[in-house]
């Protein structure tokens, strides 16, 4: 073989290696982009459902206060029905977490599960409580704790997808093009 043939062979081999590496890199980037998009959709759903659950808990507390202010024969049944609705929402939230658990990092998954378990294990106030004011205060404190934990989970979700860094990069890019 002449030197010209060797150079052609080496250049062809180099082009082949470059093509294979470029293909692998692009495939990896496509998978990462798909994972990122999926996470954004999942996190948005989770945070929306968490917000919905907390709003329902707040409404439940308000309605419980109203029912306990003027108790009647139906108060206990009404409280149980409302508690069952909250439990159902919490189970739906659990289902959402479980159905998307493959893409949620372990630390966030544990936080979400702990929050859901905490809600399910909380005993609602009832009309037989010794001190209604104490029970209402306990429920209000519990709700405030849940809101704090939900906000902390929101921060974890934002950190996982690096929302702040992406926004900074976007602003820089837009600032250059303007």
C-alpha cells in the first residue's frame, strides 16, 4: 500500500470513530432531554396535586370549625365523610407518587411519602374531643407544618431540575441576543 492509501484508510477510520462517538453522544443527549421533560411534567403534577390536597385540608378545617361550633346529630357523620374525602385525596396523591417513582430521586420520594403518611396518620378533630379549642389549634398547627413541608419539597423539586440555574442561563442568552 502506498502512503496515499494509508492516509485515506486512517482518515476513513477516524471519520468512522467520530461518527460512532457522535451518534452515542446524541443518543445520550436525547435520553437526557426526554428524562428532563418527563421530570418537569411529573413535578408539575405532583406540586399541583400537593397544593390541591393542602387546599382541601384547609377547607376541611374551616368546615370542621363551622360544624363543631354548632354541633348537631349529623355532625359526627359529616366529619367522617369529610375525613374520608381527605383520605381518598391522599390515596390519589400516593398513587401519583408511586406511578412516577422511577423518575423521582430517592430523597424526594422519601419526603413525599413521609408527607403523605403524616396526613393519613393525623387524627381529625371530632365532636367528642375534651377540648375543642385544643383540637382546632392542633389541626391548624398541623396544617402549617404541612405547608412548610410542601414548600421544602417544592425547593427540592426545583433543585433537582436546576430551575434557577436554567433561568439564569436563559436570561444570559436572552440578554446577549437583545
